[in-house]
């Protein structure tokens, strides 16, 4: 039995998704609770120190790849590092090596979907956001799904000016009565939540970005220091196709 990953072992949840996010959101919850308890037996104000919080987050994520690799080896599973591409019905190429097997389990996860708007390459991904050493002052999230909402609340509580832009209803797959309450609360925190608004282009101007928006036929430009892709993810299958050019996908960290 063998496992292949082009990124460090651990997958999205443990390294680039749920787990690191929960560490950061935990700190945001704590500051929020402390603010709500001020004058009710709690004095002073809890504040997020972003660099310290990122260091703390890394104490959870950094040990994962080596521990996972060791666990695979211990269980008798061979580990391969690199982009896996099918070169035959029973043949997989990994970094020049060909692996043969009767059965393959494809568990390639998801990646941010392409938006096909000008300047799309200026968007950073959720993975980039979770690695920020410094939190920019003005952050815009394109897409109003759960990743944008969680990151927006976190960034706001860490002191950033935050805008969330969704082209339809926010959190459209969630229970809408609860979503309406969350939307009200989101705005009460000072997050600029825009619904029925389409992001149509991004331009870099000096060290900041201009995000072009269209809502009800009107066009507007929003300036931000960072624009985060929160507009949905699609199955990450292209890389498995031997005809697909590998240069289109460059992993953010090499696997070990
Ligand atoms: C920011 C964020 C927050 C999230 N928060 C939550 C949460 O709170 N709760 C929750 O339940 N879910 C959450 N999720 C979703 C969760 O992370 C995913 O559902 C889960 O990781 C999917 O697991 P998987 O094994 O299918 O894929 P993944 O964990 O993505 O693993 C797929 C692996 O395949 C590798 N790979 C892909 N193609 C190839 C190839 N051709 N060759 C070699 N390797 C390849 C990738 O590098 C990756 O490591 C979150 C996701 C994100 C992005």
C-alpha cells in the first residue's frame, strides 16, 4: 500500500483548514467574550497579537507532516512525495517514478475555483491567509461562504477593516433564519457585508488593490490591502490527468 501527496502529509483540515482555523477563531472568541464581560467582573481588554497567535498556530500544524509520515511508515504504508498523474489505467507517475497498482483511491481534495475575472491572480487563498505573518489593515473577502465569514470575524476582532462581498445570499446552504441573525451581528461588528454584489475585476495600485464590484447595475471600486478568495472550492482533479501541465499548479510548500 502507498500514499502520495504533493504537499506535506496531513491534508487540508489539519494543515490548511479546520485545525489552524480553529486555533485562530478560538482567540477571536476569547477576545469577544472578554469584551462582552467588561464591567461584569472582567477588567482590561484582551487583544489579539497576530504574530504571537500565528506562532501558537504553528505549534499545532508544524509537527503534523513528520508525525503522519512516521505513522504511515509504522503501518507499513510507503510514502511518496510529488504530483501524482495517471499514465495508464494501472500506472501512476510520481516525480518520474512509476507506481503500479490494481486499485487507486482518489482523495485529492478541493482547490479554490477559478473566477475568470481580470486580475484574479491578485487574490490570495485561504491557505495564504492562514500563513499571514502580519494582518493587513484593510481586507476584502470575495465570496460569502463559511470560510469568508469565519476569517472575516477573526480579522475584524484582530483589528482589521473588513468587507465581505457575496454575489447572492450569504451562506446560501445554511439555515436562512440563522444566517439573517448572523448577517445582522456581522454588520454590528463593523464588517461591511455586501450581498447581491459581484466582484468583476482586481487591479494592483502601488501596495494596495482595487476591487471592482457590480451591484444592481451600478459599478463601484473598493480599495483593500489584501483580497482573499472565499468564493468556493472545486474538486482538485486536474493534476491527476497526465495531459495537464504541471506548471499550472505550484504547491505552497514542498512535501517531505
Ligand atoms: C480554510 C478551510 C477551513 C475549513 N474548515 C473546516 C471545518 O471547520 N470543518 C470541516 O469539517 N471542514 C473544514 N474544511 C474542509 C476540510 O478541510 C475538507 O473537507 C477536508 O480536508 C477534505 O479532506 P480530503 O482528504 O478529501 O482532502 P484534503 O485534506 O484536501 O487532502 C487532499 C490531498 O491530496 C493532495 N493532492 C491533490 N492532488 C494531488 C495529486 N495529483 N498528486 C499528489 N497529491 C495530490 C493535496 O496536496 C492534499 O494534501 C475547511 C477547509 C478549508 C480550506
